[in-house]
C-alpha cells in the first residue's frame, strides 16, 4: 500500500496534529523539513494550475502556515517568478521564524500590511495567513485584508485551508478567503468538503509530502470521501420480481409532483415495480404522465394496509403533509416495520413524535429538518455537521443523510461518509423527492441501508453534475437528473 491509498480518508484537526507529531517524533522528519516539502508541493501545484503566471503575491500569517508561504515565496524567486510578500506582523515559532529568515536571506523583502494599504498586482495570490488552528472569525483588520485580496481579482491558491474556514466543521463564521485551488498537506481535513467550505476551497488537492505509508498505520480517519460506484450488472434471467417493489407514500392535495418525482426516480434507479399511495385526484395525471407507476387512491390507513403485503421498501414523505391524512399514513407505514426511506413531512412528523426506526431505515433531512429532529437551530447544525449527522443516526437508530453542500451519511456506529459531488443548481424544488426514490430503489435491489444511502447520495449528486454540464447550473430541474441517474447506474458517464 502507498500513501495515495489514504487520499479518501478525512481527519479532524486534532488527528492531523497527531499525524504531524508522529512524522516528527516517530519517523524522524523534522518539522522544518515538512514545511519545506509543503512549500515545494504548493509551488508545483501553482505552476501546474497557472503555467503562465509570472508574478505572485504571498500573504503570510504569524504561524506555520505563514512559514509555508515564506518558503514558497523563496522557491518562487529561485524559479524566476516576481514575488511580493505581505506579512501580518512578526512570525512566531522557531520554524516559522526560520522560514521568514530564509526568504529574506534569498533577497526577498517582506512588506508589513497596514489597514488601507494598496495590495500588489499579481497573476496569482497565495493565502498563507492562517491554517487549521483558527476556529473563530477573522479579526476585523484581517477581514479587511481578505476583502482587499478579493478586490485584486487574481485567483487565489490557499495553503492547507482557506483562511477563515473552519477545517473541522466546514463552518465559515465571518470573512474568508475564496480560493480557486486549496492544496492541503499530510491528511485531508474533513471540514474542507462540507457545509459552507466548498464555496471557499475551490478544487481541493491533497499532498502527502512524500511521507511513508507507515505514518497511517493504526490511524483511524474520522470520515471518508464517497467514491464513484454503481451496481453490478443484472443476471440475464433477471425479472421484475428480483428487483424489489417500492411503495411511495405521499402526495397530499396539490402535491402530485413530489410523489411522482419520488416514484419515477425509483424506476430510473432500477426498482422492479413502483406503486404510489396518494390522493384520488392525482391518479389520472400520474397514470397519463408515467404509466409505469402504479398509482392507488389511498384515503386512509385501511387502504394503505392493503398495499403493504406486496411492498418490499417504503418511501414515505414526499408531499405527505402533516394533517390527519398524512399522519395516519405515516403511522401505518412505520408500524409495518418494512425497510423505508423517510423524508420531508415524514421527518417533520418524526420530530413531533420521536421513535427509533431500525437498521433498515434511512432518514434524509436538510439542515432545517435536522434542527427540528434534534431540537436545536440551523446555526447549531452548521457549526457541527459531523456531530449532527452522528447524533441523528444514534437518536433514531437509522442511517442518516444530512443534505446540503457536501452531504454527509452516518450510521448508528458513527461511521461517516462525505459526498464530494453536487452543485448549486441542485438547490431547487424536488431534488429531495428524487433522492428518496433513488435510495428506496437501491434498498429494494438488495443494498443494506448504509450501502443504499451512500450509493444513492453519490448517484444523485453525480447525476446533478452531469445534468449541469449539459445545460448549466441555473435553471436545473430535478427531473433533469432522471436520465443521468440511469446512465450512471449502467456504467455510463453520458
């Protein structure tokens, strides 16, 4: 095994510090050498991304992140690049002070930044202000500098983490650097991939700094990045009964679209049969628009009970409502003890009447629904998405999907996976209904709850990216993902 085998592993800030100490204390790699390796790796990334750059501006903070910046600037000067270095003040720590002296001894000049100073013209700017240690909002004077960096208009390379982004949680409590590329060292920090962070990191590139695989022996990552996957090909003799029967429950008055999107997504994700328990008024439109969906008039629990024996998986919540009709169907569905996916008003009802769901259940809240389920506000969810998704899984004894940029999947054993795909165009109505149907279909085809949630989240997000490539992000519709979901499940990218 090589170090690159660990590129999908995500670590907390404390875990990364422990890896740093192990590299220094157990593997005998001095801290200053790690700084030199980080600077060299960052310069390579810079020149690969912006090969025509001739002038760079490097902004250095007082700590080791600033030390990385000083050494990068020294290497850039050696390579013939015109380099401007702006420092917040004095450097602190032996390695950071030594790195600053190295830059100055190479002939470089350090300019101290003061409020109101004009910033240099550059082809690329390098953020080496603050690393993983900063977990609060930037001070007002630093926030002013960050706004100035953005006003220059040149792209930004962030070293390890964009300054102002919480590398543990993905929260951004104030101003923060918006990078086009972030190069992160030794281990990938979990917060770079979720919450607000993806809006600031740009592309994230991990560099192991040439450290041996032994560094990761007995290291236990906090989470992992999802990897692209699909289902194996079906046997030639397969028939619809082999691929499960999803019963989608919802579609209160005026919400036929929600239950249709859920049901159609289940079909496109490979369920053998899909039935819908909904209001009578929707039957004609559903049957005419998608005759493969078997829509049933369900006016109460007794009518639903008649459909349950044929179902293998339930998808509960899209358009369900929280009135008497929706509540009665919700209770009947949960009492059936079938594998299920719970979303939308199915989650709002769960927040009102908490109960443990079981190992074959998946819940898919967005942050607002998650806050109701945990009895807190959305700010608390944003501040600790990893803690929130783990608590959702523990409290409801189900696999939990916390939706949003960098969706998280957790199980009751505290396993967490992070989705690296998806785009802002997916912030539109119906996307959650689609995800519910996809996960239900995967459960119906034999995946367990963890597998179905992870694969469903990844298929949904990757399909969104494919759809956006075809027509752009703005104006993306949930139904635009249906064909790409089918392509990806069959091993095609288009």
